C-alpha cells in the first residue's frame, strides 16, 4: 500500500504507530510437533538432528496459559492421558516427545524440580516461578 508501519496509526490506541511495541506483557511458547508414527523404524529419541514435522506457537498472559494453548494446538488428541500415566525418573532420562508430559506427571506426584533437573539436564533457570495469588 506504500505505507510503512510507523506511518499507520495503531487501531486500538489511535495515538501510537502500528510499529510500536505493545506495553502489555505476554509470553510466547513454541512447541515442536513430532509424528514418528508416520516414519516407521525411526529412532524416537530426540537429539540435535531435526525430527519434527512442524511446530506450534502460542501467546498468553502467563507461561501456563501459553503452554496450555500450545498443547491444544498440537492436535495430538487427549494429551492429558500421558500425564495420568505412571512415569519414573528413569523414563525422563531419555529425551522423547513424551518427556514434557512425563515431567508434568512426575511434578503432580510430588517429584521435586531438583530431581527432574538432575534426571533431564534441564537448566533450572527456565522453570517458571510459582505464581502467588495471595490466598
């Protein structure tokens, strides 16, 4: 159309340009999509090589909201069934597409973040901080 983003007024504020970074805080989560069932014989262990068939991106006001939106966007059916299974720390030592659900399950069972960090090698700095509601 011949305009640059700094020449277009923001539809909401009518004062700032469309190029202005929103002042609202948000969290973005990207989750890879694996479909090993399409490739019989492929080793499902995840490593540095690319094995995903795509990814989803979700935006939310909190990590929890963005992650939930992302999981639903994967369109993998009822992913909560993997959370309800009984997993062990030994299960999460091997990186697979189920690992996120295994970690959820183990956290629900009372396994500590420190134990999960030791078993997975995850950087403890990425763990979301507990949200305190004041109740």
